[in-house]
C-alpha cells in the first residue's frame, strides 16, 4: 500500500474557486516522473507544468523582465562568497520571481489542476544547498523570505515522494538518466539524499508557516506500485473536488 506518511504541516483548506496548483517534490529516484506520466494519461483534469525554459524564445521577455528586477541583488552578491552566480542560477532566481504570475494565468485559463515539477521547493532547495555562499547573506535571505511568501500564496498543496536510501540509491544507479552521485559510493549518495531532505523540509515548513492552508501529502514509494500511487493521488484529487 501507499504510505501517507503525514500531513502535520498544515490544516484543512476550504474549497477554492480556481483549480489548484500542486508541486510534486522528492529526491532523485523517488518516482516523480513515473507519477507525472501516469497521471497525464489517467486524469484528464490534470495538466502538468514545467518552469519557463530560458532557451525558449517565447520566454525571452519574461527573463529580461525578471532578471532586470533582480539586478540590484545580483550586483550586491557579485564578488561575495566563494563564487559568483552561474547563468543557470540567475535564470532560476528569475523563475522564482516571475513564475507565479504565469501559473495563475494558466490555471484560470485552462480550468485544470496544475501539477508542477521542479517548482519553487526544488529551486529554493538547489539554490540554498548548492548555490554560492553569497546566497546566505542578509540581503539574499530577505529575497528568499519574499519568495517564500509569494509562493506560499501560489501553491495549494505539495505531494512529497520519498523512500529508503537503499531503494533510492538502486534506482539512481539503474536508470538511464544521469545524476551527480550516480557513480559515487553508498555513503556519499546517502549523505546527498539526507541533505536534500533537510532542505525540502525547511522550505516546506517556511511555506506552510506563511500560509497554513497549504496541504502536504507524503508517500513512501518503496512500499507500493506505481498504480497504487496513482490511485492514492487520484483519490486525494477526487476528495478535494
């Protein structure tokens, strides 16, 4: 069976007028792609969404606008810490800054629940854990708190997938997709997974502190089949409706 580990972060929320925006999070190998693919084919009222792609001409104005809005922060951070921000990290910060506006427009236009991958929880975790030390400065933390408040009133729920380190390690090594720790020793992989979990937990706690109506559902994907997981998530969607 799917294990719904806890819902201790939040309280129940009254039914909203618009469809919900839900982020799926979890460490590598937790089953996010499997869940996305299955839900797309079995639940018509769900639409998957991925963050704006900096290589897509459609989003040129989006990135110009939101990178320019962050220029004062970028100038302050430059030369501080152990290294400067990479282009990818700058793009991620712009996405965090501007994506909520796009998501809200999409969900109102299509009238479908939006299931998002590599959303704010993932991006803030990556930036905090693996970004330059300058992102831990006072001004950067003020920006992060602002992003948490912004996203706390954008997300409606979080589906957190996880399982044991041993199962995740096996999945990371056996799948075709590359990963930074794929060829590392077990201990290194387990330490990486632990760091990710801690950061996910911190970001989610901050989001739910800013908005107690966000619901968090946790599932152990090592004790169930993909079909069971899809049925359980679908039942949550139906119950919400």
